[in-house]
C-alpha cells in the first residue's frame, strides 16, 4: 500500500499510458471515434461556448423566423434570435442533467444490484419484489406529479429526483449481470481466497461488466434528457434558463409548429438532442472493445 | 416408521390448503397488484398531505393569497380533497384509503363543483380507446415485421428494418409527435392538423354510426401513428431475436425433417413459441404508452386522461392531479395483471411454478 504514495509519477505516467492506449483502441472503431469526438465537442461547446458567444439579450424584430442562411446557420426563432447561438447556450443544462442522473442512478443500481445478487436469499427476493412493483408504476406521470408538488428550483435537484425514481430498473439489470458472472471460475477463486464481498464486487466483478455499465448509464442519460424535455413541455420545470428542451417547448407554444417558415426553430434543438444521443450511444458501443481485451484481436 | 414420518411431514390439511392458495399463481399476482395500488396510494397521500410542502399546504397558501381567511382556506382545501384535517394523521390516512377504494377523489379546485371522478370518467374512454387500439396494432405489426426480419436475416430488408427499429426505439415519443405534426401537418400538408384537435368534432353525437366512427378515427389517426411508431421498434427487435433463437431449436429441425410445410412450421412451431415471451412485454408497453400519453395527448389536444393530468398540472389543480395519477397507475397495474393472466393461460409452464409440487 505504501508504494502508491511514493510512486505518484509512476502512477501518473501509467495513467497517461492507459489513456493513450484507450484512445488508440477507440480510434480503430470509426463509429466509436466519431461518437467520442462528437461527445467531447458538444460538452466543450456547451460549457466553453457561452463564454465566446454569449446569449443575445434583445429580440431582433427584422429577422423573425428566418430560414437557414450564411448569417444564421440554423435560422432564427420567434424573437429573431440566432438558433445556433441558442443551442450553444442551451447545452449546459442538458449535459448536466444527463451526467448527474445517469451516473447517480447507475451508482445506486450497481451498489444495490450487486449486493443483492451476492447476499441472495430473502434480502434478494424482497428487493427484487420491490423492484418489480416499482417497475409497474408509470414513471413519467409519477415524476411529473412529484416535480410539480416539490417545485424544484434547479437542474441538480431535478436530476437527483430522476435518479431516485429510475435506479430500480437498472439495479435489476445489474443483478442479473452479476448473477451470470458470479459462477465464473475467477470469482469462485476470489471467494475461496476469502477476499470479502466488497473487494470481490469492486475489484473482480465490476471491471468485467464495465461496458454493460457504460451502455446502461448512457441509456439512462438519454432517458433523462427526454424526461426533462417532457417536463419543460408540461410547464413544470421553470423557464429560468434557455436549454434545448425549453427551445422546443417555446417554439411549440408560440405556434411555430404551424408556421412552415419556422420549422428550423424546432428542428435545430431536436437535432442537437438526437446528435448528442447518437454520439453517446456510438461511443458506448465502442467501449466494449476498450474494456473487453478479447474483442481487440483484430488489431 | 413410515406412518410416523408421513404424519410429521404432511402439514395440517387446512394449513396445506392455505399454503396452496398463497402459492397459487393467479392469487399471488392479484395480491401483488393490490399491494402496488396500496403503495402508490400511500405515496400519493404523502404528497398531498404528509410531506413538507404538501399539496394541501400549497392549496391553503394559494387560497389565503386570494384574500380568503386562514380558517376558510383550511376548510375549503380540506373539502376539496375530501380530508378531515382535524383528525390525527393516521385516521386521515385511513379515510383517504377508504375514499380511494370507493372511487372518491375529492373535487376539482379550478373547475368549481366538478367531482374528480366525474372528470376522469369523461376522459378515460378516449385514452383506453387510443392506447388499446395502438397497442393491438403495434403488437400485430411488430410481430409480423420481427418475423420477416428473422427469416430474411442478413439481407438488405433485415438491415433496413433493424436500423429503422433501433432508431425509432431510441427517439422519444414526444419528439416523434412533434415531427409528425411538423411534417404531416405543416410541411407536407397531408392531414388538417387544426381540425383534428380534440377527441371528436363538436356537435358529433356518440353512437355506433358510421359518421361518428369516421370522425373519431379522423381525430385519433396521427396520435395512433405516433404511438405505433414510438413503441414498435422494441417489439420488432425483440421478436426478431426470439424468432432467430426459436429457429435454432431442435423441434424446428425435426419438424423440417418430417417434411412439414414452411407455413405450418411458422404458425405452429416458430411463431407460437417466439411470441409467447412478448406477452410480458405487453405490460411494460402499457406503462410506457400511458406515460407517453401525458405528453402526446397534450401535443395533439386529444382529451384523454394524459391530457387531463397535464392540464391539472399546469393549473396546479391538486385534487384532480392526485386522482388522475392514481387512476393511471391502477389502470397500468391491472393491464399488467391481465397480461400476466393471459401469459399464464397461454404458457402452462408458468402456472405450474410454485403450484402443486
């Protein structure tokens, strides 16, 4: 244990070596590389972009609902503001919601699901019974009602609420993954060496289901984005800040949907959401090769 | 010796029959459904009454802000929700459960004098109609397309349909709905979207007349299309993988060897066994579609229960909100129960688990 303290540079160079290796593996899969670059671009643009292109503060009456042009790459909205600039400024909320909800719900799911699979017996069957019951409750109406009554103030609170509602489904998937891995020889060996349940779960089991966890997290992330979009449409999440969901909903409310000229105001934020989702999913698919050495043979 | 051991291992006949009842598949499922409903009713009670910042408190604040005295506000809020605030919380809870069992959800706050139950019963048929119809269409179409994909696997038609299914499965119903309005209604002008608002034209008399049926179909068609598009993807993919798995089974090979026709193998061997597991998905699909109906019915101004929930949320009409939420949950839970029963009826293996051993 003391070696880790004295060899910090070693650890760092190891980290770099690992990262470069990961990138090399990623670059072999074209879809994965596209997803990875796209994801980084969207996240960067959402957090750094607003500093370079701050939101427009006033309406521009001369340019309302214009189509695509050299000046406005994605057209203008009902206030004559540039759609592309709005998309750059509206990504932060979406990325934050996706990240917090995805990671938090997966974290709870991994802990509950894997311990449930390991302990087994009555605890396991009770937990799974609860999960099954939870799954029959329609989640979106429940989320809508809770979010209304709780009148959530910010994006983080909303993400936490969504994570708390969504983890049981993920926990069930984690549990079945763990159950299928549990009888492998290396896990049995670890059990016989008496390494302790937490160590077996975190050091032996989880690394072997990382790609599954990554893909599930990313599906939960896109689910969270869509739920947030729906809540904005119902008017539950306040219009405090501009984000892609708010853009869609505002366009819909202004009757833009009935004005063919303004189609871009609704297609642009939709495209942004779908592009982010596509980036996440294709990145997640390629992760399988990063985490599973057996798939790397075709180098 | 033998008599002693049997008397020790065989429990009392009454206990035994009780155990049989408890382990009966149908009764266990019913018990679970009732437990789920109780669980949701309890959550709802917490949200409207016991949680800090609960609905009754908000309602009282709202009423006092309108100039109603504190005492009156308290009485009005209590009357709307049908809860006696002077009683201890425990008996308020029991009263609430009792009201729920009797189908009494209080009165609307915004539409004065209207009982929540009345509001729900006027909109519920529309949702049952549209969701039920779309579920049947999706199920049949999804199974057909999934089977085609499996039989033609690795041909262009399979690749096309698989990619289409994966895309439809990934995009949210709400976005599909917006795109449908935008393209079908506005850009290509295929359907008169403005005339389609509402669940039927005003002045139309409900009844089994051709005009009425044509009218409700006119109003529901795009919504139906969106429901089908948004949930068919997962059906297709699931059916494809089930069929591919079944095609590899020994009994299919044997059937081929016996010289049975392809049509007979498809209907009697492959189709049946591949479709069976999909019945459990039917239940999940009901919840998914009903959840999506909150957004889609609002988008299409289709006056169903999802529309009512969305409206009560935007008007902060708490009595209606909690009533609608409970009814939605109960419908989904019972749809689940029904799907389980149908599954148990179709697949005898399920019924036997935990039955007589």
